[in-house]
C-alpha cells in the first residue's frame, strides 16, 4: 500500500544521468549560439560598423572644415571660432552616437533595458539635483559659443587666470599659461571674460628720460625711432596704425615719462615692442640723453654755477627727491 502511494510522487522526479546532462547542456548552448550567429550577430555588426562610420565621418568633416578655414580665412579670430565650433560639435556628436549605439547593443546581448530605464528615470531626479553644476557648465558653455566671447587660440583672463585657450567644450575651458601651466576651468566659473586678442592689441611703452632733457628733442627722437620700426619691412605687416606719442605723461623725481603706443594685430605686439625698446635705448645714448632716475637730485649752489648731479641709493627722508636747493645769497 505504501508503494502504491509513493508511485505518483516518484513520477514528478526525473533521474538524469551525467552524460545526458552535459549532452543537453551542449545542445542548448549550441542552439543559443546558432540563434545568436543567425539573428543577433548581423544586427550587432551593423550597429557597430554604422557607429564607427558615423564617428569617422564626423572626424573627417571637422578636419576638412578646419583645413578649408585655414586656407581661406583672413582673420585669426574667424579661424579660432571655426576650430572651437567644430571641436564642440564633433565631441557632442560622438557622445550621442555612442549612447545610441549602446542602447541598441545591450538588448542584443541579453540585457533588459526596461527596468534599467525605469530605474534611470527615478535616479535621474536625484542625479539631476546633484549635477546642477554640470548642467550650469554646459548652459554657460553654450552661451559662450553663441555669443562668441572667446575661441581657441585667444589669450583671455577668466576666473583670475590668464592664458591661451587650447581647448574648449560645453563643460570646460582649458588654458595654457605663459610658463606652461595648464588650467582647466569649468564654464560655470566664467563670469567675466577679458579677451586680450580680439580685433587688435594695443601696447604702451613708457620711456623714462632724465629731467634735464629737452622735451621737444625727446619727442622728435621717439617719433623718428617709432616710425623707423613701423616702416621696417620685418614689422610693417604687424602694425594697424602709426605709433602714437602722448607727450609727457608724468614726472617722478628726476625722470619724465613719455608713453609710446603701438596698435598691432591681435597678439602680435611683442616683437615690435622689443625692437622699439632696443632702438630707443640706442637713440638716447647716441644723443647723450640720460635715462630717468627717481632718486637723482640736482643741487644748484648759485645762479650762474653749473648744476651738481647726485644720485642716492634710495628715497630721501624729509625732502622730495626733486627738490632744487637754491644757493645762499
């Protein structure tokens, strides 16, 4: 009677031998592999090859646009703008293609995107609240591009840092300082922009000359020297206008300051400045004109006696260094 009761229960259990188990496992694996090779692998290859072709096409188009701008652009600012826009568009396009390709490939590999997208929607709110700075970076970067505040190659001052823009994206701006330091600045910190290479550059050289020199003679020497640099074939293409002499700007001690302004192409003022300073130094020496010295003192013993020049090592206490001591009657 007990055997009769256990017989229906034993029908629910199937005893599988080890060789049969591995045989069934191999057949199932082979069946799944054939189904993957027949149905999913072609789609996977099409998606990956299509994504690769799109990424390569965007890179080639961006490269050709930059090369075309280099050949036909007449303004450095326009070339920098083209490089900036092509770099941002290419990076954004690659990110979009990568995300779309990933969403298409994951279901083919057996991942169910339904729960993933649902959880991503729930977590997106928390991530959005935590990533407000990143969103602000991208929005501010978009406004910088639209308003054309600066481009790749410009020398700017932002967030208290000065350097040349080497790379720019919607999220960050990368600057290279004069000593080689590389700065990465989030675009949300870009509130005030000082662009030092937009349209033109204006350089001012403050020439210090001794108080005893005739201002008219000094002005003539500076004017001739500046025009000599302006008309030099090596530097003439860098100037946008003739040098400007502003006259006597200030008197400090026994030195008189004569500013000379140079208007040049954007970020091209350095070579003319160095050449002009060298020629001014030689011209002043040729005309026996002393350089200015804030601590040089002239003492006159009498109305007809020559002036005695004294140079002190530091500021005088109790009296201004320009004070002229009259002789006793």
